[in-house]
């Protein structure tokens, strides 16, 4: 395919003329304040100098710009929340479509318990809109993550244990295609596209708005428990977590439908930036019930604890890394039981790295324990999301400030990812039920075991989408044959369709 090109001064003039009848802005580097805001990202390491930034207020303006970009072969990127550390929402010299500035409206239907969300909104916007009505939607575990990007990649959240993935709760999406058409996709309209959007949506267009199912939601027992990095304590926390999250003979765990957790390392300023081990807990129930479920961990008497009854809105702010640092968010997978000895070996790597690179003391690793029972009620072929199984995600997040440390920080996360992959391969390759009911293996009918919303090193699009890849190629040929949308796990359009 023909490589996409950068924006020229002639393109800027032509686009401004085409957009004259709209209230959209088209800004260039000369308009420093607006331009800088548009290319700003959660991770400074993901920022790129766009040739021009479209700041639309309507789907029509996006349509005009995409039609022109398609005809002229311009490189494009879409900024929703701007949270991608892979640079997927940035373009070097191309046309950036910035939805985040103006297109982040929310509208709640209390009768249907649904919410319509603009394509530039964050999950914090969603939480704030629903909370006054006693409602919540399945969203990300970090409030400033964009709705569109997380949704298109599948989406895990604290309510996943009750209601499944974000895509399992998506009812409708309005999207602008590469040729400028504005279409709706749902279970009754453009059903093939709706299938593809739920797990691979970044390959098909610009998500203008999304409609999600919401649910009645009360307070939750949530927070952090911080422990010293003592092997005996870490071992006990890990073993207690295994007991809580390992499924029984009925396929359910003690956490099913009500509890999520995260285990990892952090160097909090409150502890003088000393390495500490943490257990993050979100329990959808009373404090009494939560303390009983996590009793073995609570009884270890953490040196610090923020555990309290909080609103879902505040629970979704537990994981709030600073905005403006340089971050590289990489992912891997793991199966239960977690081996305490392995966690301790990663602790050693983490401590050595953050001692050596003092600028990176804000780095974290977290084993994400989001009970998958509800997720696997849906098959891996029911949506484009092909990563449903009895396994979990790990987030490797080096965080630093000095650009001079880019290479060493990224190399550390690459090294850790290799260790995690080796550990995964020690266990069973059998990961998920197929449509035939048997337990499938990675790369066949089971889970891909690659989460596309976390950056990967060796894995490619075929690894992310697994057995759904060929069907996605057919959809790509239908909706984006010239591969305009190619920034994250791009799908090659099927030839001759």
C-alpha cells in the first residue's frame, strides 16, 4: 500500500476552505497554545509533532477531514483521551483529529439506564455524569483514560467481575469511516461492523459517540494496603490472593461477581521512595464482607492503608499516575496460581532498576486480578476481542521524566516482559473454552492471551486477534481498504474482496 504522507501548506489551505461552513478549528504549529494542547499526551514520550490538528465539534467536520485525507493519502491519528503510550493517538507530520477538546459530552437516560458519550470523553467524565443518578458503567481502572480507545480494544474495569468487558456493555457506536460516511453500528444495524468495533475498532474509523448500558451502583470497599518488601509477607499476600481468585469445581472463585485486586511494587514518596509491595482492592459490598474475604491479607497489618467505603467514581481514581511524565505501558499475561518466588524475582529486578535510575522511581508493575468468570460467558468469536480466558493481565509501567532515560527504561520493561512470558509458558497452554466446549489452546480456538490495549513487544496483529483475524481482514477490506487507520495492531485488508 502507498505510504501515508505528511500535511503540506496546500493541504492546510484546502482543508480550511472545506471546513469553512463548520465550527471546527484547524491549527498548525504557528498557533502554539491550541496546537500544543492538541498534541499533548498522558505520556510525554508518546507525543509527536502533527502537521496540523483538527479540533472538531461535529461528526460532519470529521467526515470532511477524513474524506480529504483519504483522497490525498494523508497520515492521520485520532486523539480521544490521549492515553496511548504506544503513540497510537499521535502522528509525525500528519493530520491529528483531536476529539478530546470539544467532543466529550455525556447524556444519561435514567429510564433505560444508558449513557451516550462523546468520542473525546474520558471515563472520569462518564463516572461524573452517572454518579448523581446512582449509576455506573463498566469503564477503565484509570479515570483519565479515553472512552474510545479503551472500548475499541476491549476494556477491563473494576465492574468487569459483574458485567463483563467494556465491549460487552456497548450498545451502539456512531463512527466516521475512511471515506467520510457517518454510520451507526449496533446489534441491529451494520452488525458486521459492530462485531469488529468490539475489540478491533481502531482499525475501522473515528468513534464519534458511544452508548453503554449502565447499572445501579452503591459504595465499594476500596483502596490500597502497603506492605514492606519482606519475602514472608509477600508470600502470604500472594498465597491469600491465589485462594481468593482460583476457581472452584463450579468454575467460580470467591471473588466472582464482587471483588478485584492488584498486586505489585511501588516506591511512594510517603515512604521516602523506598520499594514497597501493595495490594489494591476493590470490593463491591460492605466493609465487613470485604474484610472477611481479604482477612488473610488485612491481618498482616499493612504499614499503610487507604481502605474505606467510597463511591465507584472515587474507586476509579485509585490508580492515578501523574500526567506529564514519560510512561511506557507494556503488558503480559499470567495464570493462577501465582508463584511467590517468581514475584520475588521480579521485585529484585524492580528494585535494582529503580535504584539505578532514580528518575524512574515512579515506575510500577501490577498483576491485575480481575475475576474472568463473567468475561468467559461470551465466546472468543462473539466479538472481535479474542482474549477471553481464565488468565489475567500484567501491566509493566516504567515512569520517568528525563528524555535521556528513554532507552534504559524501555529496555527494562522489555526485559521484564521476557521474564513474564517465560513464566507464562511454564504453565498450561490451555486457556479458554471454545465454542465446542473444550479447553482450547492459544493460537487455536482459545484466548489469544494478548491484550491489545497494552503495548506489546513481539506480538503482532495476528497474535492479538487470534482466530478472528481472517474475518477482520474481510471487514477491513470492506470498510478501510486503503488502511487509513493503521496506528495500533493494524489489520491487513484481505486481497480481492
